[in-house]
C-alpha cells in the first residue's frame, strides 16, 4: 500500500506535532508500506525556516526511506492572529503545486491529513479527496475551533468561529475516516457524524527508539524535575515557575525547548537563585538521552481543552519517568488511572508543591512502583507497536 501523509509539521522540527507525524510515517514504513510526506519547509517552533532549506520554494529529500516533499510557507511564531492565519494559508496554498505530480498522486492508496492547522487540513481534503477522489483519513490532534474558544483565541458565535465550524464539518463529512489522539476527539466526531469510521490513535513513543528503556532508575539527591517541550499559552510554564518554590522544596527544575514565553522565563530565571535551569533546544534523540538524568517530569495544561491529551505523557512512559500533571481533562485521568504520577489542577500550585514534596519524601519502593507503572504501560496498554498493528488493519479495510 502506498500512503501520503500531509502535515504542516515534520522532522527536523521539534515538539509534539512533528514527533507524532514522524513516528506515524516511520511506523507505517516499518510495517511494509510505501510512505511519502507532504509538508512545508521546516520552521517550527523557532518561526524561521531552518538553515539549509532557505531560498527554496520546494524541495524533495529522502529521509529513512521516506520521500519528503517540502513547500514554502510564511514562517512565524508571532502571537498576532493575522500573521498566524497567513502562515497557515500560505502552506494551504503552496501545497497545491503538488497537484502537478498527477501521476504520483494517482498511485497513492491512502492520504492521511493532519489537523490542525484546520486551513491546511481542509485544503488537503479539497485537493486529494474532492479533486483526485483519493481515500482520505483525517488525523485530528486538537478540536478546532473548540480549542480556540477554550483558550480565548476566538469568541464562540463570532464570524470567525462560524467559518471555522463550517470548515470543521466539511473535513469530518468528506474524510473517509477519522483518527483522533484522544477518546474525547473520537466521541466529538461520532456525535456529529455517527456513521463515520474512527480510530483512537494516541501519540505513543516507539520503545525501540529509546536507548536503555525499560531500566529501573535510581533517584537523584536532590531530585531533578524536567520539562521538555513548548513554552506557550497552552502550557503557561511561566506562571508555574513563578508560583512553585523549587529551592524550598529541595529539588531542581530543568527546562528544554522554546516558545512564546521563553524570553520572559529566561528573564525570571536570571533574577535570583531559584534552582531553575534552562538548557536550550535539543533534538528528539538528544532529549531522549537527557531524560535519563531526571526523576520526575512536570506536564502543564493551562486550560481544560476538550480533546487535548499532552503527548509528553506517552514520551515519558518508556523512559520510566513519573509525572507531575498540572491540569484537567483526559490527560489527568490517564495519569491518575494508570498510576503514572500525581495530579493537580492548573493554577493549584499549592497542591503541585505538595505533590513534589510527596515524591521527595516517598520510599524507594514506592517511587519504583510509579516507575514500573510507566514502563509496563509503554509495553502493553500504550505500546506503539501494538497500536500501529491495529492501525494498519484499520487503513487496509
């Protein structure tokens, strides 16, 4: 079977979105499928096209046996909504140049389209489903425009909300099937279109890519907490760092990544001794290696976003790193139900501090139980290989 994945994000970009799509492409390739990727020139999360890709409108490269077709986009990390819409619209437009490869497109058996960005996904469905009549699967990782309303980016009932809602229905209606990264996403789609074929596809981490995974770790003294990911509105790490006294708790907080809040966070760190350390950007492979140094990871979710499950949960499982979850929703329920760590509501930094203290004071045996829960789940309930096997059966039908 020949599959094309259409996504705004792909490696060498870093973050949950490019990691999810890259793992999907690799998993399908390892399952014996012929996989191509249609994406934009890499620019995320720095908001500037990466060195080596600049000055091109389009570029084709072969990465790990996968043909990657890249097209220009307007790169930005600006908070300005107009600039962000322009960025999404740019790739939603330039991807149509791929239509010139008619013979290649006719060979594809399945088209997997990533959403959001919702404009890119809708454009891809219009191109491949409506114009070429290809079997199309929509991969939904966030429920836009619902998420935009919950994050305060958009007012419910506004003109922009009505337009986005129409686009959302267009995508669900015209996709042959929908895969969602959370149970809430799948339920949302089935509520709108009860007969739609769906698949729960979580952003799981391939265990065989994690060197040394499955090993029982020993705690550091003092304990070291890590956060590796984006620093934006949806995470609001700035508020968390300002509200938790890591020095008083006798722990260290280590940060990797970047985003809109990073400059403010760096300024806060530099203003006094707080036992908070920033280590910059690292590749996915480098982050995996670095994680071995740490005892806990904090996962912040600034708002109870319907359908959102932080991918970091599944990245941490094969590393055996217990989780301090700060937020609500399906992610909090997973951490609590499977015993991956301790949960506090977003903004309840008193409880979060208490949870940190609980880990500091607990016995080695109790800590090992949390580590074991993570490792076991990465091989069973949240196994990437098992999920990929089920997914291949799903798209073959």
